[in-house]
């Protein structure tokens, strides 16, 4: 009985290690400020996790004017104008 359970338990533990390491990589990729991004990109704080993107078009989520292509964010609605 124990021998039959050994293989599935080993696989489950291995998958757990893989997924936990993937989470660490994606967490490390999250930007905190515009300086974390490449030239021409901004840290989009309105997205979770925060990601670096080029200026957003109208209707995209925003919290700051700089992330919008129009440089105008409707702060109340949270979208680019």
C-alpha cells in the first residue's frame, strides 16, 4: 500500500516545488517604479501584479497620467482618457 502511494506523493512534492519557484520568479518581475522598466515603458500600478508596459490607450486601467498615451488618466474612473 505504501509503495503504491510513494510515486504520487513524490510527483505532488515535485510539482509543489516547481510551482513555488515559478511564483518567486513572477514576484521578482513585478515592477515597483518606472525606473524598474525599460526605456519607453512605465510601471502600470493599476494592474496586479504591477507590470511594465508602453503608454496605454483610452480605456486602459490607470492610476497616473504618465501611463496613458494621451497623458490624461481619469483618476475617479481609473481609466485612460
